[in-house]
């Protein structure tokens, strides 16, 4: 009906291409326009000015001979002031953009190792965008942004990379565990050494106290009983302690039977052994 009335409507974010007798005449902006077909005017087509996106998947090989699929996302739009170029110069815009993306990616990625390709995604995207911007501007299109959204190695390569990463993490964990066990052993050894040192000090002080007590007993007995020697007093003290020990062993309810040599000669031997041991301990102090 609009064509019969010589009026056409152009939607928002869209331009229309007007021709007269098959030749380009002008670009019609959004709105209502008069199109007198009786004078040879006709509407050749519409061109969208909206932002469009094209996802391109390109297979290529890295410098270390790993095949990867690089996924690039191209955001582009037609320029209103170059609408005639965008409409007439390209028959298939998406195919043209895809060809340029393939060309740049296959020229850039083979120069990089796989790890470098992941690290330099922005540089690859910038190279693609620069090349597209230079090529597509002559056709009336603007490249708004180019993104490398994914780099997909072969499934076997991804599995191998994951295994390498897992092995590295396990190695770090094992080193940390070994270091922790080493610290525990060192601390445990330091604690045992400190305990033994303190126990040694306690034993040394105990022996010193015994020696001091015996010395005081000998001196006191010598002063109160004239004519006695230190050896006589020491033998008497040791014999007394011997009988006290025998008494304690017999009084203990849970003690087992203990066979101890008994007799004057045995007591003398026990006294000699105890006296010699105490004198040696006093000499070491």
C-alpha cells in the first residue's frame, strides 16, 4: 500500500537505498519518504546500522606444533555516511570479515608457543582489529571491537597440560608436607634434648643434696662421739639406709619377692659399693 501511494517507511537504526532508473540516488534516513515510482524511483534495499557480532572459529598451529582452535568475536557496524559503499561494495560482509580474521590469526599464532598464545591473546586481538579496521573502512564498515574469547587446544593436549599442572601442584604439596614434618621432628628433638638436660640437672642436684646431707651427718656424729672415724660413720649410715630399704620393700603391698644377699659380708659389700658410687658422684660435681 505504501508503494502504491509513493510513500515508504524506514525504521529506526536503519537506512534505505534509493535508486532512480537502476542507479543509486540517495540514502534515506529513518522516517517517512516519498518515492514517486512513476519517475523511475525505487527502493533497492535496507541497511542496518545496529551493532552486529560475528564469531569466527579458526584452526591453526602454534610454534611448538600444537593445533588449536582460536575463537574470535568481531563486533562491527555499518557507517551511516558510507551506507552506499556498505550496500554496494560487498555482497557478503560476514564472509569477507571471516577471511581477514583467518588470514591474521594464521599469520600471528604460528609465531607463538602455546603458553605464549594464551598470554598474548590481547596482542592477537589487536592485530586482527587493526587489519580489519584498515580493510573494512573502505567498504563503509567500522570495527568496534575484536576479542579473542577462547583458545582451544586438542583434547589430548589439554589433558596432558592438566596432568602437568596437577603433578606440579602435588610436588609443591609434597615439599610443603616434608618441610612441616622436618620442623616437627626438629622441635620434638629440641624438646627431648631440653627435657633430658633438665632431668640431668635434677639428678645432679639430687646427688649433690645426698652428698651434702651425708657430709653434714658425718661431721655432726664426729663432733658428738669422739674417737670415731668418717669411715665408721659412713658404714653405719649406709647400713641404716640398707635396713630402711628392706623395710620399705617388705611393707609395700604390691611388691614382688626380691632376693637380696644378707649377712655381715654382704652388708659390707653393699656398703662399699654405695660408698664408692657416692664418692664418684661427689668427685664429678
